[in-house]
């Protein structure tokens, strides 16, 4: 079971690296930049917000602003849960100024004692939230979140990936 869990964590980290590299290639169009962005030390995309825009001849330019963030006190760093006694959690959310076609994301809580990765998302909405939790064990923790955002028809870019990391914190249980 533990070996399977470690394999899943390694798989997500590889997926985060690939998604980040593809996003950089799509934005920059440069494979050398994408290779530099795909280093295992920093798999989360460096961009935490995006603006989708449309230029319609019938209307003036419209913009949808979206941002991924960690939710909670102290910038959303991993913390002892106030709802489930004996756990550490990290919460994330994507918020857009208007509904978009789809939000698909993953949030991970990582420590020197284990990790947990959870998917979250929404369709046709302006928000999506996620939460990852671990049993409380004294150690060092950090959170990572990545989301792929799909713009409504007529907006560009059509698809973009955003991500964010929390600082690493020590928690005593």
C-alpha cells in the first residue's frame, strides 16, 4: 500500500512537470524554456493568475480574470484542521471574475512523513475549491496546487495552467 501511494505521488509530480512544461511551451513557444521549467525541483507552474480576453466586433474587449490561491489564515499555509481533529490540511481555490467552461485541478499536501493529493474542479462556474489532509504527525509540511482552466468560446488563451506553492512550515502534533 505504501509503495503504491509513493508511486501515485511520483506520478503526480511527473504530471505536474509535464503540464508545467506544456503550459510554458504554449505561452513561450520555446522548447529550451520549457525544459528549464520542467526541473523536478519546481514542478508547479510559476503563474498563479491569468486573463482570458475576447475582441468581438459587436462589443468592446471583455476580460475574465482567474486566480489560484491558498485559503485560510496566514496565507493558507498548511495548518491543524479546525474541522477534523488530529489532521493537518491545506485548502486551495480558483476564482474567476465570470464563469468559465471548466476548472480541473489538484491540490497536494506534502511532508517528510507522507503526502496526499486530491482532485477538484467545476464546470460552467466561476469557482472551484480543493482540500488535502493528512493525519497529524510532527514534521515539515507544504502545499502545492495546480489547475487547468478552460476559457469560454471566443476567449483566448483557450486553455492555460496555473499553479502555486506554500512555504514549508514545521508543525508539532
